């Protein structure tokens, strides 16, 4: 491991804030913070000089050393994850002819006034759901540990019966209901074989409440009388009663309504010179719209949860029809009472919260920043939103939003001839576009569908994603290049990768056209060679799309991806 020291990691204002909090629980007298850049390889002299130039924030090879009356602690991204900063920085180094396998960034805290760092101090200095703590810098080599690819796991239903599936349900976080466990036990007994973890995880995601809306779409009764509409049908009923000018609803990644003729400004290829020149183009531009929630991830890691909520909504717009253009976004939050220290309100009472969840105050500090950051870094303005708190005690039962509502929404434009997806034909090619697979967001669809706290804390973390808006912008540039080709758009059909990862997105893509597919999992780009087939198939690494193209379009599509540096 090679180490480069950087500039102070926090402003004097932020350091004062941290010192005030630390002084309230310890004898800490002063605090300093410094960025530390960690490379998983030794750098030669040329690479070292390039690193100093690229990091360019007072970088040097001199790491702050602790004096006799000081102690130090290094805070890094959580072991086993790859931070968004790492992904972007590694790409930048490669594009500047200084390829490195991987680099990561941490914060080195130097504290004066204490002889050892207590758990209470660590809790203030890091987020245990997204970060790890090291007492020595050299111990951070754990960030770069790699393992051999893990195999398929078999669940011994034939030998141990239903109990084996019940145990696996808890260990893997499948979130299967009792009825689903009974169904699967009977099904695999009938087939005379044991299920693999990859099959059960795929089943769990595809059949989760998040994806199937089994509860929301179920029949219900009032006073013994069956109601004519399910809750979901009530929402859809507005479209049924007023379908005028609605071109697509409840069947694609976003809805589409009739737009208007306008002047769109984008680059078109000049056939004479081969150059792409920005020009105005008169055409009809229909309006696409989408709103969705991202509650569970925001409860566990507010910044990343809200950021990837916005990112997922942006992808839905781009993956509508044969390719849409996201234009503007919104974010919204509903949480329990904030209980701001020193500013408590008469109606507030602190009932506590589950340990794995962020507090309502922390959600409202970090969540809006995460949503705004993704929109901004992607290049789309977040124009509006909402925020409310609610808690109510009725006959001793407290109702509130410890698990928050996080809404991500937006609208964009789409060409009239691209509103509907084309039919995929046998022999068409299936593409996974975007960032590499990583062991993050595993089981997110199922995790979002159960009561928070029923999963283990590690499983709660595993279902939280991480964001890389710059990669998503590259994907959108590829989609933009395709729809700008108008009648020659090479995209046949496209879906975004969301809940359940590729295990949901790829079957959705081919099932729309009543087809099957043959896939090579190990050809899906991955940053973690130790991932099992289940983890490759079902992880929710963000900024990915699946799409179908004709074989004759492959060379053109690859050239567009190469130009936009999009894997």
C-alpha cells in the first residue's frame, strides 16, 4: 500500500463543531483532520509525481504524525465496499495515463487530550453503516483485500425440509413470507432437487412487495363487503377515467403524456465532415414523468439512500420507451419529529429509534444533500420538493415516520416515435450498460418490502446502495446519442437496473416479449472478483441499464460507448 497525505479534511467551522461534541463526552482538547490517499500498489517515481499533481490539494508524502500527548484514528469507507470517490478517481488516473488498480480516500483524525479512543468518540467521528475505523494507517490494507470467486450455495430442502429454507431466509435476507416458503419447499421437492441461493434471491426480488405490489394490489373488505377496487386500482382509476393525452401509464419505467412542438438543441452529425454540430431541431417533444420512493435505504444511510433514490428515478426516465431525456427533478421527505437539541418543541417527545436507523434530524440534514448532490453532479436541476414531520400518540400507540418517506421525481422529454419499445426478436443481443457489479445493495427489493428491523443489521447495510452520478451521466450520453439518431435509433428496448439488480432487469427485458435468454454472468463487468454468482446476479450496483440491440448495430453501439467512456 502506498500513502499520499493531503490537505485538511474539514473546515475550521466543522472542526469546531466536532470538538464541541467530543468535549461533551471526553477530555479532547483539540482536533485536526487530514485527507489520506491510499493506493493498493507501490507507485514508481513518475506515478508518484502524477499522483501529487492529480490530487492537487497540498498533497505530499508526509503524513501527520501524532505527538506524545496525541492519538490518531483513520476513518475510511467501509471495508468490503468501493466508494464513489474511489471509482471516479481511479477512472481519472487511468484517463491521465497513470493507471492504478485502485485508490481510496480516508480521513486521519489527530486528537489531543486523551490517551485512547473510546467507542463513544468513534461514534461521533464516523458513520458505522458506511465507514470503517482503523487505529493504525497500515491496517487499512484491509480495504484492498480480494478473495477467490465464491461458488453457488445449495439449500438442503430435500435433506432438512422446510427448516433449511427458513434458516436461509433469515441468513440471506430473502424476506420470503410463510406462504412463499411453503410454496418453494413444495416446488423443489416436486422437482426432486435443492434450490441454489441465486434462484431464491431472484425469486425473492421478483416477488417482493417492492416489485409486485402484492399487498397494495390485493382484494380487501370493509364490514364484510368486498371492495370493487384494490388500492393500486384506485390510483390507476384516474387514468382509466381520464385517459385523454396519456400515451403511456403503468406499463413502462415512466409515464408519457402528449407534449408539444418545440425547438430541441442537440448535436447532429454532419455527414460531410463527420463532426457533430449543435443545432436546433424542430420536432414534437412528449413529456415523461416519474415519482418513486426510496425509503429503506434512506433510513439506513440518508445521504447515499436519497442520492441513489434520485439516481434511480433519473434512470427510469432515460429507460422509458427506446430512450428518453431527463430534464428536471424533485425530492421530498416525511420523517418523525426532529427533536433538535436545544430547540425541542412542545409537541415533541423522544420515543427513541432502532439503532440501525438514522435519526429524523440526521435524515433531514443528509438526505436532501444527497438528493441535490446526485441531481447536480448528473447535470439535472432539482427544482422543487417537500418536507414534513409527523408523529401522533393515539391511545398510547405512537404513529410516525422513523422509517422515512423519501420521494424522488422528475420529468423529461421523449420523441413520439420512441414512446413504445420495439419487439425483441430471437437472436437480438442483450447488453448490460454502465458501472461494474459491486457487492452493494444486495437484496434491496426484498429489504424495502419488510418491516425495518426484521432483517439483521448487516443485511440492512447490504441493501443500501452507493452513488456515482458521473457514471450515470455517461450512460445517459449513450442513450442520448441513440435517440438523436431518430429513425436509426439502435436501441430496441431498454430498462434500468434497480431493485434486485440484473436478476430483475434482464428477465423484465425479455419477458416483455415472451422470450428467454442465455447469459454469461462472468462477462458482466465486476470490481470484486470474489463475488458469488448470486451476488453478481442480484447486487444493486447503481448506474446500470439493460438493453437489446440488433446484431448489426453492435459495432455502432460499441463506438458510441467508447466515445462516452461508458462500460
